[in-house]
């Protein structure tokens, strides 16, 4: 379980997160949704410690994460995997080397064991015969899948995904969503996904948190989201013409 | 002034993290070998070409400015040797490397910053500052003295070829001149300067790249800043070291 308590974060006097408190449930796909610039990425990066919050607490189980020193944080981080918006694969390394990187850095496994694990992770995300390719030779969807393979290479307990569907066509986006959901169930991970894609919400959202201008405005499930009486949330959920028509016709 | 002191503090804090104990020394060794080739070996060509012509011009200018029967012509060789060892090979080479290697380091690390690759390293629990910067500093410290030695050798060779081809000095006089009153300490002085300059180039450029915020435009700016600041610091330390080491 990941708990965030009274988190505040500002950049140059502009408040981006305002007293955010939320709990992310274990073994589930938790979604943070909201408009662009609403504070989703800052919240996610504050949870994983890439941003230092101005105040507030981030708990991983019963460990107060944001008060730990670098080395103690490192131990928790070994249990985390993260998929970045732009994939963040290392340009100078091949697909295989990218996925092997956490294993090289943090395990003392033999080369054969590491290669087996890399191949297992790449097969799991359906990347075949691409081990020797560089990130610049991959499509957007393939990059995301390789980034997921890298994120799961150390069998993480927590998976964080920052807009995993951005820049992908709808079919590839669904494949990525399904992959995240399957992996969450398979490894019993606590997964947090940042998105503004309503398809993802309806596809994989088990717990959904809606954030607007740095404030948590609504929490619930994908079944509850369609019947919410939160006006800002409704404006977001039913933003496109088709959704508006369906809502007004009661379907 | 406050901004300058803030940046200075950030630079030294970065250095503190750079010189912390590596997570996996074997990976750092591999990375250092890669940087030795990338930053050092790949610079041999440009250093050779520039040093050759530098030596040639120094010889010709010395010859045309000492066209007087009271000056023995072997002084042309001596002037060429001392100018190259004392100043040109260490300082000019460093300024060239600030342009080539410095911009390279700043843009590489800057691009990693804006594409979240550094965040990915941090996220994994890797000390990104040390992993990315330490191998570059070690590689430049190891290889730049070698580049300076190449520069000295090729510069003197260029002077000899240009001098003899232009007919301003005989081969015998030039060779006598480069051996005449040789002070080995000048090589030590040149090497000490090179080590300081190598550290300035790699650490200042890495600093500019590491703290980039924004996108490709800012990476370009960081790259320019890396070259400008490294060059200015090289010139400043050139004066300080000269005073300290030769006075």
C-alpha cells in the first residue's frame, strides 16, 4: 500500500500540489487522472522521490519514504519499476542492455542468468528478435514495451506509469493498457498509472483518483465515475462530443 | 552575486556526489573505457592537425621576427619548442577540447536530463551524478596528458617541416635548437596544467548538462555555456598556475 499524506509542492511560488492525501491500494491498478498541467506527473514524481515535496508524507507500507537518506531510499527503489512518458530508454544501449541494466547494477547473477531474465521479460511484453536494436530503431509502442520490460526486470513490488499511452495509436494504447493490467495481477504489484485517456480509465482503472489544479477532487471506481455528481470530473470525462451525446441520451 | 554563489555551491555539491563510492565498480570501469575512446581517442585527429599547423606557424613567425645576423638560427627551434611546451600544447589544446569534448559532454548529459533518462537512473536507485560524470572526469584526466604529449611532438614536427621547407632554418640548426638548454620541468609544468584543464572541461561541462531544465533549446544553450565557462576558467587557471609553478 502507498499512502500520501498532506503533500504540498510548489515551483517558483506556483502551487502545483495542494495538501494532497490519497491511498493507493495494493495489488490493484490505481489511476491518477486529470487534465494536462493538473499536477499528475508532479504527484507521481513526488511519490517516487524524483521531486522533493515541500511538506507532507509518502508511506510505502509502514516506511516513511520521503524522510529516508539516499542509501535507504535505494533499497526501496529496487522494489520499484517506472515507465516514463517518453520511455526514457538509454540511447547508447541496445534493447537487451537496457533491460539488463538494473540486473547488472543491482544483482550478482551470472551472465547466463541475466540473459535468461532479459529474454523472459522481453518475451513477456512481446518483443521478439529486437535484442540488438537501439531505441532509435524502435517504434513508439515498442519503446514503451521495452521500458515496461526494464521496469519489471527486478520483479518490482510497485509499478509507476506516467502517461503510458501518450503518442500511441488507440490499438497500441489498448495493448499497453492490457499489458500493465496483466502484469499487475501476475506479480501482485501496486500499480499507479497517470493518464488523461478515458479509454484507459474504462479499460484498466480499478481505483481512480481525479486531480484538478493540484487538488484531489474525486476518488472512486470506473463504475462510479460515469455517475459522479462532481461537475469538474464530468466535464473531463464527457469532454468529447460522442460521450456528451451518450450521457444526454442516458446510455 | 547570489546567483553565482548558488551555482558555485551547486557545483561543489555535485562534485561531492560524483566522488562518492560507486555502486558497481566493474560497470564504472566499463563506462570509463568507453569514455576513453569516445572523449580521448576520438580527439587525436583534430589535436594532431591543429598542433601540426600551430608548430609550423610558430616556426615561421619566429624566423621572420628574428631575421638578424646577431641571432643564431637555432633559436628558431628553441623558440618553437618552448612556445609549444610552455603554452600552446597545454592551453590551446585545452581550449580546443573545451569546444569539442565540453560541448559533447554537456549535450549528452543535457539530452539525458530532458528525455528523463537521468530520472530513470535515479528511479532505479543509481547515483546518476557519479555514474554519468565520474567516468568522464577520469577519462579526460587519463587521456588529456597523452593528447598534450602528442600535441607537443606533432607541433615540433610541424615546425621542423615548415621551417626547412620554407628555407628559414636548416634541419641541423632546428634540431640543435630543440635540444639546446632543455628544461625537463617545463614538461611537468605542462602536464600539471593539462590535468587542471582536463578537470575543468569535464566537470564544468557535465555541470551545465546535468542541471538543464526544458528542452532541446536549453540543451543547446547549456552546450554553449559549457564551452564559454570552461574556456574562461582555463584562461584564468592558466595565469594562476603559471604564476604558482614558474615564479
